[in-house]
């Protein structure tokens, strides 16, 4: 049987019919193939066959003739119902599907134009109600203005609601055709554009709207309650309409704000005190910040707040500080100072001007403490209290701002050195009062804190050598008379001074402590030495060995000791010089003290007295009455010192002697009688030497010694510089000296020291240039 002829592949078109519209038919293909083979004589082979069928694309279904028109009519009716706020008679899903169908058949462009036209016609019609609305000339007709705002707001709210619903129906158009055409606004943006162009761009409508909004804000600023939700809605409208808010509203709003607060600032600065004014400024800033949050556009915040800050603060910075800062600081008004700092920090240049006034206040207040001699007694305590006060203000009110801390330090340094030497002397005296025995005011921890505070004040002083001189003198007294409250506190203070001023500053002070410790060891050995003596005597002698270079300079005073004292001195001298050859002992009678036992009718008492008091009292073992002249002759005590000694024994609280005639001062010819009827509640009584005049003399002599030491230091510095530089001009030499010297010095004083060194041939003037010096080797 012969093979069948091979069939060619064929195309067949499938046409389907639908009641509605469908997407274009997709390609479907089936294929059949047949393979054939040749035959030869006697036999044949048959292969299996396959068919290949390729089907064509389905043809696009044709729209019914009136489909586009009828569908648009249906959509038009729905849009009209939305705009008229009546119910839509079609199902929303059906309308959405209708839009999708039209878009699928490429009528999107027409559909978009038709929709825009319908929306535009409706928006254009809205302007008529406002043109018919009575526009009054006076903006302050608040009732008319409020009604107008409510009307425009209703129009806007209706428009937004309508556009949301319209967009939901035409969502497919918006997400396909409009999205693919970047030049076309979205349906929502189209609605905004139409409302802006045909309603808000109308000059009368726009002016009336903005006037009304500004009037409401003005009323609210004056304290009236207004409809904030209305403001929020209207301003949101202007903001949504792009440049209308910025160009038409914000500019006028900021101008009016500027005028309002400029006038208010001028008025209230006259009427109110500074704290009340600052509270008002803060309140206004909070109110305006709240307006931004509640109804203004966020972009308005920066220029609005800047406007309030400028008019209520920036224009009045100096006036506010001049009028009220001193009072706030005097009265320590922490909350008001905090508010001042916070407000001034908001304004450009505010902190800088506050810094200047802060510095001036510290200098002025500090100067009143330092320069008035009547306040010397309380100067250091007042300085410490003032420092505590400004530290607290910086920490709490000024947020620990470094600029305020640094300027405070500079200001303290300025005013404390307006009176040279005295603050340094009084700080040393204050430390002495705190470290002296009998100071029950503070615990060890409190004392440590007080010393730390004193060191802060000490840092501001230029003449630290004055402090050193007085501190050394007072430390010597505390150590020699055993008046030191605490060795730990003494060494802590020494450590602080060493850390602040270096080891050279405290080397002599440390030497004083070493002397006291070595003296204890010497006395242990001396007591053993005395036990081996044939006649140890009745007096228990204690000697402190002082290295002359470490201790203050004391003027030796020759007095008439009794024979037993003189004998003991000689025994000690033999003992000590036997151990240390090449040394010389000089007895300082002014520093001596003793404990005397006395018997009265009431019973036995012990007196802790100075050596001069001891010599006077011992005389009354020989008799009951002596004249001033007799006592002076017997004791050999210097006149003024003896008068003070007798005052302490006969005119003080513990009157061991009776003065005749009675009186506070000791005069020539006065008689002194032993008081056998002496009574006192204590067994051991300390009779203090009256030191009023002595203190004045000591102050003068200590200050003079400091001055003399400074001359030596200046001379040494000049020679040291000239030796190194060989030749130097006057100005350069003075500049070098200012760098090296650690105390304040006047140019005139330097000039005198240079002249002195020239006279003593340490240096010479240049023959051609008198301002040039040469070192003389």
C-alpha cells in the first residue's frame, strides 16, 4: 500500500463571542508532524506521524456601537450625583469595572479630558456663591468674616470629599494612563489645581479668606477662644494648594506678627519688671509653638519663632540685663536666672551679652568685698559664700557652660587682685583659724571640703608669696604652742599647696614639720640624759630645735630668767652641742610657754601661760604686791610686751592679779597684788596673751619681709637673665622678668632694681644706647 501524500501545517482562527468585553485572546498553538520514508522492492516501512497545528491570536472583540457613549453617560451621572451630594444609582464596583473596560480599549485620554471638564465646570460654578457673598470693606467685622470662613471651609471640605470619591471610581485611570503620562496631574492633584485656579486664585475670595484667618489668629493672641479646627482646616487648604500658603498667607502673617510683637515688646519693657517680662516672652514662645503644632504649617515654625525672639528679646537684650540681672543675682532667683539663660541662648548674640553682664556683676560685687577694710574680718568667708553662689548658678541655671565658668574665674582673678597682699594675708589667717585646735565647727570631712574651697580662692591670688609668709608664721605658732587641730589636716593642706605651687613653695613648710618630729626624738634622749644627772631639778623642760632657714624670723628678746631656768638651759646646751658639733643655739624667749601650779584659798589650780606671764607670776612667790616698774626691772621684759602681759593677768577673764587703780590699760605707777581669792570652774586655765597690737606689728613686719624678699627675687631674676643673654634691651628684659616672676610687680619697681644692679656693677648701660644693657662678668 502506497504512503499518503504529506499534509502541510495549516492556520485556523478561533473566534469567540462574549456578552461583555474581554482582554485580547492569547495565542494557543498545537502542532502535528508526519515523518515519511522511501520504499524498495519487496517491502515497505510505515513511521508514526505527528500533527503540528499553530493557532492565530484571537481577534479583539469589537465594542458594541454605543458602548463608549453609554458608559461615559453612566460615569457622568455618577460624578454629578457625587457633586450634588445625592445617592448614586449604580454599583461602585460596576462603575470601577466600566472605567477599566474603557481604559482597556484605549479611550483613556478622552476619558481623562471628559472627567477634567466635568470637575472644572462644577468648581467654576462654586465661585458664584462667593461673588454673591457680601464683601465688606472692614476686616474687623468678625461675624461676617467668621461666616465667610465657614462657607469657604465647607466648600473646600465638600470638594475634597467629592474628589476622593471620584478618584475611587476612576482609580484604574489614575493608576494606568495618568501614571504613565508624567505631564498629567493625578486626579487628586487635578482637583487641587482646579480649586486653586477657579476659587482661591480669585482675588476677592483669597483676600477675604486670609483676612479672616489673620483676624482669628489675632483674636486668639489677645486671649479669646477661637475655632482652632476651622483654622487648621483652612490653613491645611492653603498649604495643599502649594504656593498659596507661602506667597499669600505666610508673608502677611509674619509681617503682622512682627508689628504686633514689636509694639508689645516696647510697651511691656516699660510696664513690667524683668522676671514678669521674661515669663511673658516664654509664654508667647510656647503659644506660637503650639500654633505651629495645632494649625500652622510646620515650615512656618522657624521664621515665626525667630520673629518673636527678635522683637521680644533681640531688640531688648541690654535693656533687660541692665534693668534686672543684678537683682536676680543678688536675690539668687534660680528659676528666673535659668529662664534668662534659656531665652538669651535662643537669640544670636544673647549669650555673649549675658556673659559680659555676668562678668561685670562678679567684678563689681567681688570688689565691694575685697576693697573695704571694714569687711576684712569676714572677707574670706564672704568670698567663699560668693564663690559657692556663682558655682551653683553656673551649674543649675547656666548648664555648666564652659564660657561662663572661664569668665567667672577671670573675673574673680581681676577683682581679688585689686587690693594687693591683703586677700592673701587674710586667706592665710582664715586657714589658720580652721586648722587651729579648739575649732569645733567642722568634722574632718567638712574641714577637707573647706580647705578645697579655700584653695580655689587661693588660685586667683597673684601675690602667693604673701600668703606663704603669713601661712608660715601661723603654722609655726600652731606647731610650737601645740595648737594644731589635726596633723592629718595640716599635711593635707601642705599637699594641696605643693600640688598648686610646686615643691619649692612648700619645702620650708615641710622642713618645719621635720624639725618638730626630730625635736621629739631629741627630747626622748634628753630625758634619759637628765635621769643620769645628780640634780635633775624640779622643772620638766621641753625644747623644740628649729632650723633657722625654715622658720619665720623672730627678734630675740633678752629677759631675766630665774637661776633654775638658766641652769636647765645650760644643761640642755651641753647635752645638745655634745651630740652636734659646729651648731649654734639661739633661745627664742618670745615662743616659750609653761604650766604653773598655784595655790589659792579655793584650792590648787594650773595655769597654761607664756614665758613672760610665767616670769611675772613667779615674782609673787617673793611678795604679794609689786609696782609696774619693779616688775619691769625684775623680769627685763620689753615695755610694751610687759604692759600686754600684765593686762592679760589683771584685766582679762582670769584675773590672777589685782590692778590698782582699776582700769583696762596698764599705766606707769600701777600696783599689782596677788589675788588669793581667785576662783574658776576649771582646774587647768589657759591665760591668753593679749595680742591686738602685736598682730598689727606682726602684719607690718611680715609684709615688709615679703617686700624685701621680692627685691632679692627681682635682683636674682635680672642677673640670671643677663648672665644668659649677655646683652638685652630694656623692654625685652622687662618682658622676660614678667614671665619669670610669680608675684605682681610694677614697671617702676623693676626700673629701680635695674638701677641698683648697675650701681653695684652687676650690669652696665650701652654707651651709645641707654636702653641697652650688658652683663658684667
